[in-house]
């Protein structure tokens, strides 16, 4: 994204998942430089990211508001999305931004499931939960 382009970030809620799915189906997400680098390093294709975002079985596992905490600083709200039914297991970290007349998905990073941070729960409906 061009740093001189004005960007509006949306506050994310769990109920926004259907809008994220619809956006992913109809418009190619934008990627930060970091996200592009991480997809290459982690052997995750952009098409796979889009499939996870548009999947009817994906889940928002966490919503993070903006943070000024050193080492965890980010200037906009973001959602961590995971699809327990997808053949590869990874989390998509994204925001919804508006730089023109339509909102867009901005991929911040993709990350593998770290068993030190995440626990898979099978309770009729598989889910991913952050360990405390």
C-alpha cells in the first residue's frame, strides 16, 4: 500500500466474519510487505490465504485492538482468522481498511499454529484457543 494514501481502519467484531468472507470472495486482499515475506518464507500461497478467508468454516479466533505495547505495537484493529477444516493449518492476521469507495482486506501476516501459544479444542466444532 502506498503510505501517502489515506487509510481508514474499521473496528472489527466477531459479527464481521460474513463481511470478511464476502470481501475475500469478491476482491483480492492487499498484503503488507511483511505479509508477502511471511507467505514466501512459510510456503503459503496467496490463493490459500484467500481460501481461508472466504471459507464457510473459518473462525475469528481473536480480535486485537490497536496497541502501543513495545514488541506488540500495531496501529489498527486486526482479526486472527483460522479455518479448522483447511488442509494447511495457519492463522491469517488481517484488518479491514478503506482507501477508496470500497473496504478491502489488508493481510498483515500469516503464521503457523504455534502449539506453545494455541490449543486446538475438539468439542463437536473444532476451534483454536490461545493458551493463557
